[in-house]
C-alpha cells in the first residue's frame, strides 16, 4: 500500500513532485493590447480565427495551445498518457473537439474558471500515483462565446455594471511530466463548494472570493505555512472587487495576503486604459497568465514558490433564472522553481 | 518513484484494487415500471420530486443518492476525501449543487453519459495512488431537463424517430474505499475521443458505438484478454441500434461479444411494453444500472468479473447546429467480485 499523501483536511503532498515541462498561451486581440503581451506565444487578432463561428475559433485556440505545448517538449500526442481539459461552453465542447483532434485518452473536466488548476492538481496526482509519465492539461474561453451563452447577444450592446468582468479570449496548455527540468508541483489542495448567498452573475468576483479564501486558509492551515512562505499567491479571476473581498476574508482568519497576492484578472488587462470594468475572467484568464507570465517568471527564477489558486463560479444561466445563489470553488497547487 | 501501472496503450492496473463499499440508485417513475425496479433504492413518482423545477428535482435526486451511499457505509461527508461527479446539464449544475450540499472537496467532471465510469476510473486512481481513503462518485440525468435542454420543450410533443433513446431519470452514487468488502476495481481504460462522422443527435447509439468498440478492443488488447474472460461486458447507453453496431465493429477486430454483452439502455426499460424506442440513455442510465443491478449481482457472486464501459456523446446543441459531427468517448473499468 502506498504511503498516505494527505496532509490535514484537504491537501496532498507529492512524493516525487511532477514537473511542468512546457506551457503554451494563446490570447485574443484585446488581451494582446494588455501588459502581458510579451508572455503570450501568439496573439489572435481575428475573433473568428479564420473559422465560421466563435465556438470553432475557441476550439482551434485550445487545440493549438495543446499542440504548441507538446511541440515545445518535442513530444508526439501518442506519448502522452492523458489529456485533462475543460472550458465554459455547454458540454465543454471546445475541449471535447480539441481532444478529438489530438487523439490522447481524454478526461473531460468542468471546474468553470478553476479548470486549469483542477487539471493541474489531478494531473499531478495521476503522475505521482504512477499512472502516467506525461499529462497534458488545457483550458480556454472566448469573450464572444461566453457573452452569448451566459449573458446577452453581443449585438445587443447591453450595458455592463462596474462589477462585471471581461471574459478573456485565450487558451493555455501545460505539459506535466514525471521527470525533467521546470517548475514542480509539490502540493495540491482540492476545494469545497462554497456559497455565501451571492446572487449577482454580474459580480462573479464576489461569488468566488469566499471559495478562494476557504481554499487558501485550508491550504495554509494544512501545511502550517504562512503567507510569507510564498513569493506569490495568484488567484484566477476574482477581479478588482473579488480581490478586495478575498483580502478582507483572509484577514478575518488571521492571514494578511497584502502584496503577496495578485489576481490573473487584474494582471491581464490595463484597467486604466482598457474598458474591462472589474478585470478579466473566464477559463482562459488563469490559463494564459499561468502558462505565460507565471511559467516564465518561475523558469527564470524570479519567483521561487507560488500558490496558484484557480477560482470558478459553478452556476448556470438556468440556476440563476430559477433563483439560486452562486456556488463557487477554488483549487490550489504549489509550484516551486 | 512508484512502479509504473500502465499496461499497453490505455490501461492501468491497480496495485491494491480499490473496493466499492456501497452504492445507491434512485430512479424515476418510468424507470420504476421497468424490469430493474427491485434493484433501485427508491423510485420517485413525481418528476418534480417536490421541487419547483425539474433541474432542482435532478439535483435533489443526485444529492440523495450520494447521501444514501454514504449512509449505507456508515460514513460522514467529512470522512470522504473527494467527490467526483458530473451530469448532462449545462455547467453540470446538478453535481455542483449536490457538492455544495455535501461539502466534500469536489472535482467536477464532464464525460456526458460516461461520467459515472470516468469518475470510477479516476476515483480508483486517486485511492490507489495514495491520495484518498474514500472517494464518492455520482452522476445523474432527468428526462425532462435533458429534453428541454438538448431537444424540444416537452410541451411541444415532438415526434421521435425509432433510433431515439429515452433519457433516464435517475441518479447513481458509488462509495469507493481503500479497504473493505465489496467488488474491486482492478483496471481502468480511459478512452480516446472517436468520431466516425455521425451527425444525427436522434441516433446517439450510432455515434457512441465506435467509441465503445475502440475502448473495448484497446482494453482487451492491452491486457491480452478475450471476451470470455468476462462474465459480462456492460456498455452504458448504446441502446438497440448502437448495440448492433458495437457487435459488428468488435467482430471486425476479431472479438465476438455475443451473449457476454449487454447494455444498460436495453436493460432498464421493457422495450416491448414501454414506449422508449431504441432504449434508455443519459448519465443516469449507466449510473442506476451499475449502482443497482450490477453491484447487487456482483455482491451476490452471480457475476464474478465484469467490464463496465461508460459511453458518452460529446456534442452540444450548438455544435450540431453549426454542422459538426458527433464525437464520442467510452471509459472502461474492470470489476471483480
């Protein structure tokens, strides 16, 4: 029987921490106008990306990100044990069709915008558990597919409240391996669903902040660590208002995140110059920031130990219309350079 | 470093096969009129199940199935390491809300109707990999939520072609543990996405049969086993036409499934007496047959070794309307009494 790897209530430690061998980040035009442009592998100026629908464009983005991560590691799809992927589209069709193109045994995930971290945590377990040598992980979103599925037809030109976030057009992919050079995944904390009664789908940051706080506090407690044990605690897509709430909630538990915290939704756009209201969101937001900026900073040794925390709002337009509150989740992994 | 557990291209063998400690199967009224009624824990006569929407009824069904499996094993939610669950609803909201109620660290899955087997395979990996002592797995579907989301408003009374299947109202839950008494999960084969160009969402069996054949043939090849090594090869929800195709496809690869094969979609309804056309389908179909009939037959020793094969069609109404063909997947696990 293998030694138990569980620490505390929610965290696992990897005996042989799996390695991030390569990543790829593809982003849309608006994201390319933001401060993280130099960290993207490719910026797609055409929202259709040469396809005849936004959904097909998103699928192509995800497929190319996955292929690019493989190419960087000089691997063929046949060498990869599992593809773990998901997105925001109904029935995660971007991931399903990208998986069809690659032909890798496929585990479909749904963790809303936390999906890339859900995949990273699971992928590390599959490798450390002895079930895989290579796992490919991917997630994507597209402003126009998300708008028309979750909100209004884009042609409608609906006014957005200040708390609304801008869904990132982008896809990220991570190739995780048993051995090699790169940042390592040392721990994972799988989140619980938290719902403090938020009902406004135009303020997703408020719905997700309590889940992020719960996972971060559980993680630190499980490992007996402090905020200062991390160079950076990077949340997925809380945005401006969600971040404020996260800081306040963590403070109640005795943790001052302060300048150690940043949020992918705040980093991806220039809030002063770009009209994105409370910041970026969507599966693609943590995916491209993690696969671009974070991977590069860690590979260069400028960040040594990071807690990456994917955050997802688990409602649907149907549950909102039926009067439900918004459940949310956050999954965290520790990355060490 | 743990010993590699991969065999052949797609199959893993568990060093300490995890145990199915308990299951629960809750089914709807029409399912309760079928031949498997005695195998269900509860039959729900009211499609609303006392709630004010079908979606909330489905969520409640899933939550109760999960709670019942826990209760049978005399466990509290706090003792369970992970909940792995998913369903057919957009953004898998039945699973998300059931996860909220239970408070167990939650990994959301989307494998369409293959979800219960995707969860069983992953859950066994998490336990055998040393990351969990107990994993709870669940999946559900509801005739009325699926009809209105994927097809037509039920009030429309749309005529169904003979190849159409009837979405099962039901939820199944499996409690998997590291030790104890019960059928064991000895191997898992994660499927690839297969798409032979089927375009008719009213004939899902035809779309899924090639994926089922691919996974079964890969599985048998990986382990060097024959059909007769299994007392039963049980597919998820191919229905009448899908089964015919599966038998023909496997024959081309030199495997005669014959009487060793059955399909949950054929078993759950009485095709002569119940107006279900090609049989049952939906996440709940393999879930309730596996958690009811199969678990009971194996616990009683009437079936000793079974290959359970979940089958899922991975399209969405949007991809169908945009002219895409239907990708499908099948995940298999070996259960031994």
